[in-house]
């Protein structure tokens, strides 16, 4: 970040943007970048499916309070190893195919 904005270090050959964040290094596709911008600006997210990947895992975050910066009672703090994330309003529609709500606590299995 330079003066509160992003700076390109090296232009890639695909639609993913990679960055270092407080949560850890991550790469986002175009739709995920739009989703992150909407989340940051408190505006409606795109109605599309976006992907984020964190090959080094993350530093931890709350599954119930996206603005939490540290563990606290009841905020379901989790640290996750390498993973991918799906974001966007399309993900909400996909949850209708599940047999219940998406859990906020990790399962040991």
C-alpha cells in the first residue's frame, strides 16, 4: 500500500491480484476483488461467484464478526491452514442446497 492505495509490484498474466494483508498473503480473482471493495465500502456485493486463495493459511479471524481483530469470547476465532474461499451473493444462494446453515465452528474431521 502506498498512501492508502495499492501499488502494482509486478503485472501478472491472469485476472488474480495477490497482496500481503494482516490476515496473511492472499490472491483474489476479479469478482473477489469487487466483493472485497463492496465489503470495505459497506455496499452490496456483486451477484457472482468469486475466489480467494491463501496458500500459506491465515493469521486467524472470527467466523462470526468479520471486523474483529483478535480472539474474544463468542467470536469463534479460527486459524486456518492453506485454503480457498468462495465469496459473493451467489454463495448465499448455494447454501440453499445444504442441509442447514453453514457452521461457524471448525470441525476436527
